[in-house]
C-alpha cells in the first residue's frame, strides 16, 4: 500500500519560512519523480516544485528563488523549504509521487495546510 504523509504545514507570518516534509512508503522511492503541488480555494491545483529520481529539479513560476525542493533517498522523504512566504502562498500543499514506465503510477498525499497571514 502506497502512503505519502505530509507534515510541516501551519500558520506563518508574511516573510517567514516553513519546511514541508513528505515521507513515502510502499514505493521504490529513488526512481519516482517527487513533487509538491498546491491548491488555493477556488483555484486549480498547481505545481510548486518537482525533483526526478536523477535529481533534475523544476519549479513553478511563482515560487522560483523562494522555494527549494530536495530529496533524501535514504529516508524516502522529499522536502520543500519555503522562504519569503507571501499571503498568496496560502494553500493546501500536496505531495505527489509519479513514475512512467509503460504505465503511469501516480500517488497523492492527503495534503497539509499552509496559511500565510499576519
């Protein structure tokens, strides 16, 4: 059974920082592309950042230069360090694991709330 368990969300003031973690189980973690997505009320889910099994990284346009994604294959965990947070970053953040080898295997965590407010 595949599980992606996010942690680290919460309330933070504008300009503050948070680090989200996603611990994965039930998959061969090192070969999956791991990503973070977010969804704000009334908006579509959007890519925050993703890192492939080989370490290639991509970011959504609105977070470049402020967020940093990383992975630790020894702990089956992916992180996103979020700095200079803005109220517009308020959303539910979801962890994603994706692998395409013929078929596509795509898994989601339950989400963690991030609220940026003074």
